[in-house]
DNA sequence: TATGAATGAGTATTCATTCAT
DNA sequence: TATGAATGAATACTCATTCAT
C-alpha cells in the first residue's frame, strides 16, 4: 500500500502547514498536528523523526511547490516590462494562496530549531532568493533595470511582497489584491517619486 | 532610594531586550533574563507581573525611544528629496543600532502572547506606521510622490528596510551600510527601472 | 492493554486519596502523589488534566463507593428503630474505614479549587445529604421521628458523625467504636435529656 | 504611643481574621492581610514573627473573646432546661457573629502549620471543649442528662452547631436562626424520635 | 517602629519524544 | 506500519521571609 502510505505523509504535511502557520514553530504542538491529520501522535514520529524535521519538510515542500508554480506561470517571451509585472503578480497570487507556507517563511526562521534543520530551510530560502535575483540580473542585462546590487534588490522585492501580503492576509477586506499588486509593481518599477 | 529602584528596572529591560531579540518571545527564558540582569527571578516579577508584560514594556519603551530619536534627527527645511533621504538614512541607522528591539518588532508579533499585551504592542506599531504614512502624504501633497495608497506605501517602506537591515545584521561583513541605504533610497524614490 | 491502564488510573486515585486526606488539597503535592502511585508526574496529567480534576475524581469515586456500600448494607425490613441504628452503625463503620475520603469531605471544601470542580464535588455531597434526608423523612412518615426540618436534621446527623469519627481517627485508643456508635445513636434518637 | 501601637496590632488581627476565614490558612496571603490592615507587609512581621504565629494569635484571641462572651451571657440561676437552651442559643449567636474565627476553627486545623503553633491552637480548642463538657457534666449531676461519655457528648454538641451554622452562613436566606436554634435544641435535648 | 523592594526555594503544568504492543 | 500510554526535563509564576533604610 505504498500509495496509502504516501497519502498519509501528505495528510501530515498538510496538517503541519496549517498548524505551523497559525501558531509558529514553538507554539505548534505535535498533538494538534496529529489530531488535525487524523493520525496518532506516534505516526508523526514514525514518518518524521522530530518536530524540527517535520517543520523542515513542511517548509521545503511548500516552497518548492511555489517555485514550480512560478516557473510554470512565467511567460518569458513578453516585453520585459510585462514579463516583470507577470512575475510579481504571480508571486503575490501564490503568496496569498499558499499562506500557510509563506507565513512560516516570513515569521519563523528564528532560533530554537536544530541547526541542521535550520540550514536546510535556509537553503530553500536561498534558492528562492536566487530565482528573484536571476530575474533582476536579466532585467539589468537587458538594460531595463538600474545596476543596483542584485541580491539587495531581490531582498527588497521579497520584503515588499512579504509585508504587503501579510497585511492583506491579516485583513483581506481592507484592500483589494489589485491595489496590492499595482502598488508593488509601481514602487518597484518606477519608485515613489514622480518625474 | 527611588533612583536605585529605577536603575534596577532599567537593567531588567535592557537584559530583556537582549534575550528577547536573540531568542524570540517563546524561547526566551525568565531565568536567563534574570541572570543577565543580575537580579533574582522574583525581582522580575516584582517589577513586571508576567513575561508578557515584561515583553510589552521592552518593545514599547524601545520603539518609543526610536521614534523620539527619529524626530530629533529629522531636518524638515531641506528640499524634499534630501529630507526623504535623511529620514531613510536615520531609520536605517536607528534600526541597526537598536537591533535588540527592531528584531523583536520584525519577528515576534506572532501568537501566544496575552491578547491584552498584544494590543498594546500593536498600538505602538500603528504609531510607527502612522509616522511613515504622514511623511509620505507630505511628499504627495508637495507633488513629489505619486498618488499611491499611503498606508500601503508606508508598509512597503518598512518592509524594505526591515528585510535589508535584517540581512545586514545577519552578516555585517557582506554589505556596507551605505550600499544598503543607497539601494533602499534608489528603489523607493526612483524604482528599479531606468528611464 | 486496557486492563493495565485502568489499574494505573486506580493506583493514582488510591495514592491521591491518601495524600489529599493527609495533607489537604493545597498542601498535597503532585510530586508526592506521583511518587506514592509509582508513576511519573506526567502520567498524573495524562489521566487527570489538573490537580483539581484529580481531587474531584478522588472525592467523587470515594463517596460513590461509600454510598453504594451503605445501600448494600441496609436491611429495610427491620423495625424502624433497628433500621435507623443499622444505618448509623454502617455510616460510622464506613466513615472510619474510608477515612482517606471522608477526611477530605470533612475538611477540604474550602476555596481555591476551580469553581467547575467545586460544583462537581458539591453535587456528590448533595446526593449524600439527600440520602440521609430521605431516611429521616421515612422516619417522620412512619411517625417515629418528630416533624423537624429534614434537611437540618440530616446535617445534624452528618455533623455529629463527622465530629465524633474525626475524633476517633485522631486517637483510636481513646474510645471504642461501640461507645461512639452508642453515643451517636442515643443522642440522635433520644437526645441528651432523660425522661 | 503605646496606644497607637496596640491599635495597629488590633487592626492586623482583625484583617487576619477576615482573610484567614475567607481563604483558609494556606490560601491566605500575607500581602492581602497587609493590604486589608492598611500596613506594610514588613509591619506584619514586625509584630508577629511568622504567618503561623499570626494565625495562632488570630484564633486564640478570637476564641477567648467568644468564651468570655459566653460566660457573660449565661444566667445560671434558671431551671436547667432553660439554662441549656440559653447556652445553645448564645453559642449559635456568637458562632454566627464571629464567623471569621469560627470558620477557621471548623476548617483549618489541618496540617502544614508549625507544630508549636498547632499545639497552641489545640489548647484553646480543648479549653472550649472543656467548657461545654463542664456544662454537660453539670446536667448529668443534676439528673437532667443521661450518663453518656461527656467528652463525646460535648463533641456532638459542637459538631451539630458547627455544621448547622456553617450551613446557615453559606446561605442565610434559606433558614432562619430560630429554626436552626430550635432544631439544635430539640435534637440535643429530646432526640429525633418522639415518645 | 515601620517600610517595601528584593529574594529564591518551591510547584503545577506542558509537551517532545519513546516504546511496548 | 501504526498506535497512544507513559515519561520527565523544562519553565512560568508564587509568596513567606528578610533587611537596608
């Protein structure tokens, strides 16, 4: 019953995503994850040897899924301006719809997690940063972007998206997703200043 | 001796700032704070009735101190462009030099803290956001800034600063503070795109 | 093995009865109960979610056991006088032989226990009072007892038994159980005064 | 200012009586007593070297006051029956009006108090028991009471009064003081059985 | 005499992890 | 493979007592 087993692992990751994002790493309880996944607590440990490992698996799988989705959604034969707008729009949409994972990414890289596991998570993060960085370098080469340090620009992009999307998720009634996207796009491409 | 007593409270807040910023709220231990402040654990509770209250006092005092410093450092009779550059530069400098507090601000608004206390902290945060928002509105009125939603722009400003400064603090050798400040200023005022 | 588990719960209740009766609710320590039951402290909490709940379970189970024993021991087809004597004698015997529980019942209904739990305990108490009250009403209907307020009479019965049995338990050498029983029976049925 | 000082000690005892009776020995906090007495906590220790000593002083003073009041209120030249009724009535009245002390007496002789202090309290108790015992012996000598063991009868008297008065104090609306007094008198003098 | 800030030993409770079944 | 009862180390918080002023 390999399928059955994989399904169970998937159910656990899904439950973990929900609980970790709602409570953060330290406040999330293995009991609650087990209950939400409808498995016994022992089963968690049967599949993931510790809370940290389960956390790492949750974040890693989640971010990889998001990155795959981004790559699928990018059409690179558009004019660069539209290409860039498309990336931001995709990023924001996926950030919102995968909020269980992105919230974790945003808030819970703090200490108290096994170093070994922390390294694993930081690597996925780097992969994510590198992806943005690549896009920015592309823009620079094409002469569309200013020659700013790409790794700092990449972080700026992520920082803006992270902050505005977190704000949106806290109170989705307050602003529309278009406003968020437009604001992000305008600031990043043209800046706050006019003329 | 009232002075002596106030000094002790100050020593506690200072120790709390260090420990909370290093470990985060849930991983910070009252024992460690007491030890670092060189007082008995009971003294912590004699002065702050709970861990949450101590946390709130630490963050509130810290952010208020930063806001005062910002206001003292702003020269508002400069041309707006330079005025804005000055604000960003001051913000970044204070963010870095008060890292014990700003790290907390950035990472630990998550759940698990008394609601009552959480509200107090969120209020200081709002005060901070409002300050940035006011500056942006001023720029819009002067015709210097585009008419973007000010509260979203304010968050974008904070998001960029937060992300880049956190990055700087994680590895201060990697980039200089000028690079950080320039990147923040350029992106925010002119955007990534050229022409 | 369910049996094993039930045995462990029983061992805990037994230990709790001994410690609570010796120390009272607030002075009883969970550590001591765990040690006496030969389980880890966590096991106490795995089975009873708090000290209050464990206390409630101990008292409730104990009083229910006593009430069952009383009902089994009453022969109601005797002449009423002997029937009443039998009840008192049974009550006293069970009070003494279940002293871990009755001592708690007598001394520890005071404050400091969760309200929810306190209510539970008071309900078992009411059940016990109601039982005595029923017997007294029966005696009144049969014309054997004076028409005194039954709930007050019931409390008087319990009060006398409680006081004399506590006295007996404090120093069992001093008086015999027969003397106690005779005194209780004589006072309650005929009063102190003669003729 | 000896007077002033004595007044302060009196204020402390009074506050202690209220707090001990409401919370019991272990749940009563020195802080609360100090606050209620409107003195600093240090002052408690300046006058009574420990919590146990303060407790002992509270109980001893209280019971002595009650015993004095009883002796003042007894008219011994009445017919014995009325004399006995008078004693019970006085006892009940004083039990109710000195509930802070009598509640302590009833519920808090349990463990956890310094042995030395416990002995002191038990001695006052014995004095109180002895007083009742003397009255009962008098009744026996006068041929009014049956020849039951006087120390057991005395405890029975105290047990009934204690239980019914505690019940009255818990819910003073439920029964009148006359009903209580009549029930106690009838049961004790004539018993529950009629003819 | 009186104060109240400071102390630290003592306690209920939590929760990741283990392991017999 | 899966379970869930059992564990015990870890931790926030309490409060009688002390003592410098």
